[in-house]
């Protein structure tokens, strides 16, 4: 095995994140982390790496630092202990380090604290009465006088294999230092109060802050590499857009559920990280993450749910970071480590189909707006959610991935208000060469795309709430969102109105009651303009949906919307490379490895009634066994072998007219059809 970070990171199937907060000052820190407690776990789990705390957001460290930041009840030098046991077990050691957040640094150096736009200080984690965690400005002395001292001690003292940075996510800083750098970069000379009144201020400051934090990470990594060239670097949950590509050795994030992330969110981020050219992993927590619900005590999640999360990550090429909370004294919790072992053996059985595979590059979801938030925003998240439900195995990329000869059968650009002209031209060239391009809503801001579609005018938000009559279903699709009146292009679907849309008294009805927003199905009222348009360009075609449908689908997940999207995708790509009769909640990933096609199926069914608003009962247990499912794959020639993984069992298959038909007899949480 090579020792370069990218090599050992991509060889790892499962990692372990020990989330042992240094924030809590009143418990002995580390006395429970003994050889007897830790060594058997490391031996059995055979990890890619283990990540332990060096410094938390509080600023307390798990070693004796010359900055006098050690945890007040530190019982043992934790990096030293873990370096010893990881050497004995051949495990890589990654140290967790809180980046811009550091409570002690901000306490001792008030001048370093980051400021909000109203000059108030940026504080985090007010949940803990004994703690204030300050965000510290990257333009202050924080890096040279604080972070650099810690990094030197950590790397020279403990020889870690990697550093994982968390807490680089505070909001923009508006202190005098940052104002000065911003002015200089923008060439603004007027008083700050006038600068803030510029119409472009908010957008420009967001982009400025992105540049500042990117430079901060580059500087951090440069110091790490100068101290130890093969020490791996990553920071959690940083936008995968091209502006942020350097300096990562791997991409990573803590995807906590049920607090924030659903399974499709984990799948989306893995499918985005997959296009960045470095290994990637996701931390999935064995404890229910309920910190936004103050009245809900956190408990251990079920094994079935952990396997669902792990399969979702691994089927999309990510290493699984098993994320656990130890006892207050740092001892691993026996029942949670048993669960970790079960997850490990589940992954071990499937390593051959999970590791070192690549995306099949079939469907691309393109993000062109530089203001896109870290996880994509509702438009991108909704587009992924819909395309995954349609089993299109989408991969995500920003505009740098777009080329005229990209291999994808379908490219989707969901409601991207900003797209540079060159990218738009490349997308049109892709369509002209036989590609199929689907756009929606604000993506039509691009004059190049408008011209390609033959659109002469757009009246944004001409109607609120509109309906579409489907070709494959008797139930119409209603989308309660602003619809654009698009003039030009060829109508793909006409738009209809709610039947008393213009009855002035309808304003007295609350928007959300069921007697509101119906379409008269027998005599629908035309809006007089299209709901979607299309145009053939060269060898291919473009279709455009005249509303922010993906944004709405992210929030609502309405099956009516999905049916319409399925019709549009089928119209664009009538003979798809892959098709299955599996339900929408079976997530499909098409991957390639050594000339083989791997079709991963992950059962994301929660197995229970979830149709209730505002509940705290979010447990997932008892995932049902489902199937059989049929799938059809268009292949130029008959395959040599088709097997079901794990296990390598031969399966019944049939090849005729360049279509391979395989039946997956049953599916519990994960199965893979391997085609040679
Ligand atoms: Zn600042």
C-alpha cells in the first residue's frame, strides 16, 4: 500500500470519528480511553483512519500546549495515547482541529474576534452555559500567534497522518481589517457606510468572504505540509464549487441525521465530491442528532438505519466515517462499538463493489451560480432529489465540468440565476452534438440559452400557481410558485390556471386550505402561455420548465411534480441507457470498475408511517425486504457474466435487441448487480 495520503484515503472503507467534546470542562477528560478499551476496537474495525480531538470549538486542547489551552481536567495526553495504539494496530491517525472557532483565543485576544455587520461579536454554542466559542478573524494575529503554535506542537509532537478541520463555517467578518482588505480588492474609496449601500455589496461581500476563507485554508494546509509533507488535510462541509477546490487531500463532511441531513442529501454530496478528483468520506452518526430540538434527548440509532446511511455513502464511492460519542471519560461505548463492528462487516462483504469504482457519467446536474450555498441550495437539492427518484444516478458538477463532448445522456441545469456566457455556449454545443439539456426557471436568464431555445421575451412571475395536464396520468400536476411567461420556443406543455384564480374574493382563502388552488379538470382555463418549451438544436434538444420546479420539489417532494418531470425526462431521452421498475425510494447508482458496470440499489424505505407534520418521532427501524425489481440496460453486446453482489451469485438475465434485462429477486438494504 502506498503511503501517499490520496492512496491510503482511497483504500479506506470505514473510518471512525470519536466525537469527544473538549467543550465540557467538568468531567475527567480521557481517563476511560485505556488500552483495554480501545485496542480491541481498533483491531476489529480495521479502519482507514481514526479521528480524535486535538482541539474543540471551545479552544481546549487534549494535550499540554505551550499556549496553556489544555482541558482543565485532562487525564492523559490523548494524541500521544492514540498515536501509540494506532501504531500498534497499523491505523492511520487524524487529528480533529477547530479552525476559525476558538473560545480561548477569542477570550484572551478580544481584538481577534470576528464581527457581524452590526459590529456585534460572533459567538457560537451558547447552548452550553459554561462556554462561549468565538470566531476569530483570519486577518488577525490568530493564525500566526495561535493556530501555527498548535499545529507545530501537534505535528512535531505526534506525527499525525492527517488533520481534519471543523468550524471553518462562521459567517462573514466585517471587522476593520476585513473592511480594509475588501476595499483594496474592490477599489472602493468612499466611507464604509456608503460602501454598504452599494447595490452589489451583499453579493460582492459573499464572494469576498469565500476568497478569504479559501486563502485561510490554503495557508493552513501550507503550514501543515511544511511541517510534514505527507500529512493529509481536509476541512468539513466546504462548498464543492471550483473556487474552493484547493487544498484538499480528501473531501469530507459530518452528515448528521435526523437533525439536518436525509439520505438523499448524503447521496447528493457524495455524487458531488465524486467529481472533484480526490477521495471523500462522510461521517454518519450512530446517535440521533437532535440538537435543534431542545426537549428531545439523544439516543443511539438502530443498526438498520446505520446500514442504510452507510450503504448510501459507500454506493456512491464514499468511505463511511462511523461517528460515535464516547462516555464522558472518553471510553468507547460497548454497544455502539458492537454496532460499528456490524457496519464494518456489512461494508467488508461489499468492498469489492464499493471501493475504487467510478461514476458511469450518465446524468449530470450542473451548478453554475457562484452564490450557490455549500450544500447546493433548494434548486440543486431538489433537482438531485428528483433525478435520484427517477433512478438517473446523477453526478453533480459546477460549470468547469461542462464541455461540448461530455459523455452524459442528460444534463440538467436547475434554476441557475447566474451562468457565464462561455458555459452557456458549451452547454448549447453539447446539445448540438446530440446531448439533451433540461433547464428550469431562472436558468433562462442566460441570453445564450434564450437564443438557443428561440425565446424572444420572458415576463418573470406572470402567474402564481399553475397546472399541467399530463400524458401518462389522469391527475394534473400543480405547482404553487411564480410561473414565467416565456414567448418563443416550441410549446411542450401548455399552462393552466386554478379555476377561480382571478376571483378577487379568493384572496380571503388561506393559501394552504384544500378548497384552494384546484384546476377545473373538465374545462381547464388556459394561461395563454407554455408551462414548458422545447427546441431541437443540431443533433440534440433542449427543454425548459418555466418555473422553479426543482426548488419546490426539494421542499414538497410532491409525486405530481415527479410524474411530470418523469414525462419530460422520458421525452428528452426516450430510450434510456438504464431503466428500472423499482420504486422512487430505491436509490440507484451506476458505477464502473475494471470494465464492469456496477448497479447499486439502496433501499431507502423508512419502513414506517412518516406522513405527519412536525413530529419528533423520527426513528427508522425494521427496513422491509423489497423486490423483485426488473432493470433494463442498453448494451452494445451481450455480457460475459451477470452476478448479484455481495456473494457473486449468478442470476437470471436475458439479452435481446441490445437490451440486457436483469431481475433483482429481492433487496434488503443494499445489493449490486455486477455486469461483466
Ligand atoms: Zn475580520
